[in-house]
């Protein structure tokens, strides 16, 4: 039996009991609302975990990149949504290839993106499903509500595209007035709306306030992290991912240095670079690539050099992307070693 | 002939003319000072580039992790320095294995680290060279000056360790008084000092003010980045790394979204998440994993959806670590595709 004591540090541990509970809880929540659940694989990038999400009831997966979709399609996932503007001839051609044997849905927020999708789909004689991305209050991508009907009509008129509805991220209740207006305008224009796709771990908890949604895609909930805890979306005991780290230096009474820096934890910050389970009053205040700087001044007990600690990272998705494999554990036993199959795929 | 126009975005381009000029310039600078130059591979993680640095005159390499050292040793690099506290039985055993056929030098700042190194070196009947890490004003690892003699004596007394001198990071002139005091104390104690190793791209430029240094290990200079430019250590025209990105959305007059987010550029921030060469007045003000948010309000001309731009990243080393391969280019031609051999190695 291999145990966590056989691992080098830093290593990324996934508490399987917690992960399984997270999967079941979110699925039950969506089932109770009559909302289709779609697993966003960005958090784990591992087909075996997505399979567990589908077995629990997820209708399909969401990916951010065509390359991620290719990995998952090869592993037998056939309902794949890409909530992203896919642009460029090589990318749209690869997307069209995927659409030969899979149900492929993308989003678009401009005419040029829709034109490119139609051209690629026509070249391969396939149909690509396209949702219109509606702007939300994070002001990222997304068309303003006034442009939605025009884009939907363009998709409808394109021989190889199917208008698949509206997509928002995050689907917080603040976007509801715009969403209602967009749906009313589409109704008025006589355009049918297959589905309304929301997204976000926090937004999922407020989905009851968004009855227009037919589906929601969520990623982070599967592991949770310090950000979901700080925002009240999960308890510390729901955090399935821990970074097992070693204290490599104690240069002063109140400073410890961990062997886990930005190459392990990422540089994402939320009042610290992670939460140390064994030393909840410690604060990871700075990272270099291979060093985590810890302030121990608030700690009654302080770790020794060589001691192993467990860090709940700030943002679990970017941590997964830094590592070649992660370890599924139950207690101290390593039950599974997962290669992070879709790690580092940016195309 | 393959050109950059055949690449998907995001892709990491290395301007070979600039990289070769950076290598030659730093080596000439160190040669002029009579200072040994050691190439820190953290920036590129690619043996072929380290080979160019050695051909230019570097005496050896520096790595941060045993796993990186293993990759480079297998590629024929035999003088390897690890400026890090290597702790834990499996890690020190691997380090001792490396010392069988290579000149291996590590640093240490505590008794427990030195004890672990001696035990592992004795088990394998090898000699490991150990430098004492002296604290500097970045307050990371490093022993206070009062502890240096004691640690050096411990190393000297260990049958399988060789005291190899002092190590500081960064070797800015501010550390000189402590360094001089440490050297005086060692001299007084009758302990010979083989070498004094400094480090840092910025510190290298001030090496003339640090005549105690015998060697300096530098990484970032090989590519440079927005941080080295902002600190005045390099010109924009010395930046060899560019992230080739596509504008995937222009939701408003003053906002563009790039297909390059924190999974491509990392989350490191220095008054922005990178500098867009074609739009120097644009500002990358926010990143999600796959989205770069750009403020165009200061730009006279603004990019269209689908346009390709080139970003000088904030911190080149962490960008390399996110990508599976990078492209060496001369003009538009791709001269070489380098797998990032030591990417993601955290052990």
C-alpha cells in the first residue's frame, strides 16, 4: 500500500471522500431545481473525474480550449461545450473536426466569430451549435443585450450553425434583468431558444433566483479552495485539494519558508497565498517560484524545519494546471494517481 | 519553412538574435570583472539553451530542484549548483546519487539540513559540496551572519561534505557589509572559503561593487521581461520572449479580450500583466485563466477582433513553466521548437 508518507513534497492531494461529497451535493442541488448540470473540467483536467461527474448526473462537460475538448473527446466525452470565442482558421477547423462525431456547442459575441465558425463547419459539412454570449457585470466577453437578436439571426441564417440559446458567466442574479430582456427580444423576433446556460460555483448556489437558466456549468466546486471558503460558498471541510509542503527554513522566530512557491501554488492572492491547515493563524504573505514565505507571528505553536504541512490553495484550477499528476487519497492511503491529462493546453 | 504564421495562439516565441545577444553581453560583462558566470536554468528549463550559455563561457548551471538537476545531468551537465535547502530522505538520496558522477553543490542555512545532507552522502559514499546561505535584505532563507561560522564548522566536520563557501541572493551591494563580516569571521576561525556565489539579473549589473563575489548565477537575463525593463536592467529591445496572442473579443470601444490569461502569462503583476508591443498604450489590467482584459482607452489605434498581438510578459521564468514547448524564431521563421524539458518539476 502506498501512502502519502511515500510522496515527495510538494504534492497535490485530493481527499476523495470530500470530492465525492462535493460532486453528489452539487448534483442534488441542481436536480432539486430541475437544472441540468454540466461539469466544467478546467478545475481538474482529468477524464476519470469528469466520468464520476457524469455518472452522478452531469449532462456533459465544458472546456475552455479546443485542445482540452480533443483530449476529452478521445476519452469518450461526446457532449462538449466551449464557452469561448473560437477564432482562427486552424482552431475552427479542429472544432469542426470534433463536431463530426460529437455534440459541440460554442459561444460567440461577434459577427466575425460567427463567420469563422460557419466557414469551418461548411468546409467539413458539419453542424456546430452556437450560443450567444451575453455580457454580465464582470465585463469580460459578451454582447450587449441590444446585439443579441442580430447575432442570433446571423447564427440562424448560417447553413451549418444551429442557434443553441444564450450563455452567461457568471450567472449571478444581477444579470437577470438583461437576460430577461434578451429572451423577450428573441421571443419577439420569433427565434426559439433551446437553452440558457449559466456558470460559476457561487452562481450555482443562487440558481433558484435565476429560473430562466436551463443548465449550469460549474468547475471549482469539485475541489473547492480558499476563495470559495472566503466567499462563503463552501466550508473548509469541503476543500478536497491540499498541497503537501515541507518547511525548509526557519530563519527567524516568526518566519518559515515552504518548498512551495508560485510554481506550485500559483501567484493568485486572496489576503494570502493559501491557508495552512495545521497553522490556521499563519499567513503565506509572499511567494517566489520555489519559496513560500510564512508569517508565524500570530501562531502559538510554530513548525520546525522539516515539518510537513498542508495548504488549501487560493485557486484550485490554476494549481491543477501547474502539476503533472495529482494524488487521490483516502486518509493516508493513495488510492489513485491521476496524470493531469489536459494540463497546459492553451490552444 | 515553418513560420510564426503557422502557429496557433497563444504561443511563446523566443527571438534568437536577442537571446544570443543577451547571452554574449552578460558573459562579456562577467568576463570583464573576472567573475565566473553560472547559468540559472529556471528561466528556460531547456538543455539546448544552457549549452549555448556554457559555450559562451558559463562554468556550470544552477537549478532550484533535484528533479531539474536530474534532467540536466542526464543531458550532460556535470557542474550543478542547487541554491536551496534540500530536505527529506528521498530528496537527499537522489541528490547523493547525482553526486556520484557530477560536481554537486547545494546551500544550507540550518543544522538539520546539513545533518540530512551528511547522512545521504555517507549512505552513498559520495561528497556533496555545501555553501552556507547568508541572509540578505529580501528576508527569505539564509542564516544570520552570527551563525555562519558554526554552520561552516559543522559542514567541515562532516566526513562526506565539503564546505564550498558562501551564497547570497540577491547579491545586491546592500548585503556587502554582512558578507564582509561573515568572510572575516570565517578567516578568523581558520576556515577556507572556496567561492562566494551571488545571484540575480539586477545584482549582476552591480557586481563591480561586490568584489568579494567569485561567481554569479543569473537566469532572467537570457530572455528578459517587463520587470527587468521596468527596473532599468534591460531595454525593451532586449526582451527575447513574446507571447503571441489573439484578440478574441472587443465588447466595447475601450476593452479588448486576449486569448491569453493566467494559464499563459501567469498571474504576476507589475502595473499590468504584460506589455503589448503593438499597442504600448494599452494596459492588461486583469486576467482570468483564459482571458486577458485589455484597457484600450489610451490607444489612438485599437485592435480588431482576430488581430494577433505580441506581449512581453511580466516574469519570463513563470511563463516558461506554463508551456510544453517554446519556439525559437528569427524574423518570422521558426528555427527551432524546444520542448520545455524541465517544466513543472517541483521535486
